[in-house]
């Protein structure tokens, strides 16, 4: 895990940097544009990742050809205490919390069981956009300490953050870090539950289409009409 000093330093540097950036004209212009969420998030993600790359010793996961992996567990890997730690940078707009994708559960679970990582850090920048300016807030925490706020969908294989609930209840002083075995057990429970729900949903979907197929095959005539097209909501 990252040391207390490293965590303090990263939060401080990111906060100082973004406090200054949000006052610049290019940043303010981006915040007033269309599709603010996606546009601003992409900008902040890139800027914050670049800052950490400059300020700290970092590496990127690369493929066998030496190219940066497009689906690395972390936006960057930061060196501390003799090893590298994955950090995933995320940006959100205050008031627009949903369930953002975090990372592949199987990648994190597999990396822990291979003794490659002992933590998975999220650096979340929350942007509050006001009439008279933008206020950034920095959250840096080990996702494995907050798995009660994580959900999992076996379809895409992604863990997601219950953002509204998390930010409403988040208090870094209240975290109780359990041992790695307990964290792996919780990840495995999320994985197994996701697979169970996926199987149930697929079986339910199959039964629905089998019934629709039975009804279709019982039709005497196949005719496309204005009435059958009504649900397409063509305008």
C-alpha cells in the first residue's frame, strides 16, 4: 500500500495544481461547453495523470511490443515502498453522480492472487461548477478498503462505484483496513454473485424469447403493419 506520506503528498500536489488550473481561461471555457461532464472529465483525467507522472516515479503497463496497454488496471503505476501501485484517475461533476466504471474485477482479483498488487487506488476529482467559479475536491483512497460501495456486473466484467452513496458517507478517518484475505474473499463474493445474476438473467431472457418464438410460429399470417411498427416510435 502507499505510505501515509505518499498519500498526503499526492493529495496536496493534485489539489494545489487543480486549484490553479480551474481559474485559467481554457479550463473555464471547457466547463461552459456542451457535454460538460465528458469533456471536462477527459481534460482533468489527462492533466491529473500528467501531473503525477512528472512529480513521482511512475510506470505504465505495456504489451509484448512495448506499447502502452489500452486496458491497463491503472492510468499509471506509482512507486512507493519498493513496489509500484496502480492508480486509476476518475473525474466527476457534483450533482451528476451515477455508477462509474472502475476496473475489471477479474484483473484486480487475479493480480492480488498472483501477489502483484496489495491495493488499488482511486484518485477521484469532483468538480463543483458554480456561477462564479469551479471548485475541485480530491479523493484518494484504496478501493479495496471500500468494497461495500462497489457493485459488479458480470456482463462487461466491470466493478462500479455507487458514487452518490459513497460520497455522501465517505470519511477517511472511519476506514477499517481488513487483511488482504478478507478483501480477496469479498472480491470473490462479488464475482460469484455477479455470475449468478448473469446466469439468471440470461436464462430469463432465453425463456422470454422461447415464448415469443412459440407465439410467432403460431401466427397464420406474417404482415408488417402501421400498428406493429407503432412501438418503434418513428418520427
